C-alpha cells in the first residue's frame, strides 16, 4: 500500500462529522468514518473503510478484497476492544459518528507510482479538513483546509483553534511519483471561483469552428494553472494568474494537424499529431516556458 503523509480533495459539507486521529506514522493525521480508501496494484483494486459503533465506542475497519469502491459485503474486518487505538472515547482525539451518518469534508489525493499519473498502481486516501485537532501533547491545536491543488494548515496555541492562526501551504512535493489532487465542495466553492476567474473556459475541440460552447456553470475542464510574479522569488504582491485547458484535442489553425496539452506538477506538456484526431501515439514534450520572473505552476 502506498502512503503519503498529507493529501488532498475537499468533498461534501458536514452536519456531524465522524473522525479519529492517528499518529502511527509519526505525524498526527485525521481520518473520517465512512470514507472509502482505495488501492490498485497493477490494476487489481481493493478498498477499505472505517466505522464507529456508537453503542460500544469502538472503531472497526472493514476490508473489501478485489472491490474498488467499498460496495457489497466486506470480506473481513478488524477491531480490538482491549487496544486503546481502537477506542473512540476521547472527544479530543475521536468523534464517534457512524459511517452511515457521518458527513465530513476531506482533502484527498491519488498517488501513482509513475511521474505522469498513468500507472495502474496507485493509492487514494483522504484526511478530514475544517475540524479542530488537539495535538498529541494536549497543549496546542491545528486545523487543515485546502484550496486548488494546495493543502493548508494553521497552528494554534491552546486547544480550541482560536486566536487567528494563519494557514500555510503544507502540500507535499514528491519527486518520484505523480499525485492527482483537487479541492472542491461547498466550503470552498466560492473560493474556487475567486481563485480561477474564467480560466479560459473555451476548450478548442470542434474542428468546424475551433470552439466548444459550454456555460461557465456547466463546464468541467482540467487545467494547468500558473501564477507569474514580477520578482524572482514568488513573494511579491504584483502577479497574474491564469490557466490553460489540458486533455483536449486541439486542431491547429491550418486545419491539418492537432495537438494536446497535459501536465505534471510544475511542468506543462504538449504532444503534436499528424491529422486532426490526436491519434498515433505521439510523445509529450516539456514546453514549460522559462522566464526572468518567478512562476508557480
């Protein structure tokens, strides 16, 4: 199973969120009851989820062998009433809400073993955001949140997440793997629009008029986004931010050839094809522009 210390993708608002803390990796992480964790090993998928029994205050882990979406009856389960790590009886470290009733927001990631997010070996996981976590020492607290492609964390003195802690970028940057991450959900929906105003919502895929008209409300594109500063350290307060659509077949202006853009973290890729269908197995080349100023991709 692949592991990453932190991850991404905010989903769904919560009326009452069931969650628990885990520090077995050496870092305090927060998981949600009812979330379906998924793994694929060479295309063979399996999944698992955690539940909490309100009557006993015990966590239970359910395994779904050869099933990628936690559907059907679990093939096995695991719990231990004598082990405090399975007990959910301390409100500071566990909130026992059943998987059926729990309604959390998450930050989710899908990590591949290759650098182009194309491998059939990957793991998908998520941590709960917008909940106040008491640190292991019992004296401080922290809270996670996210925006597009970015994991944020605020640290607080005291145990109530009060006092105006600033959120800082805590996004992991692995160099030997590819991660797909997204941040969305009602808590960030308006923030998402503010960060990406319009972002070139026209995808060039129709060979007749070189445009495909879908309203901003309905359009669901993938983008590579960049933020260009006027300084060389990406720290100035003068910058521009925009994005280009990826994973669409674009017919060139001469109408005879085509191209497609894709991306890896911090890299813009382009493949060129003979003909107008983006077929033929062309390789993607790195076309990330160089600049005298600092650019965050």
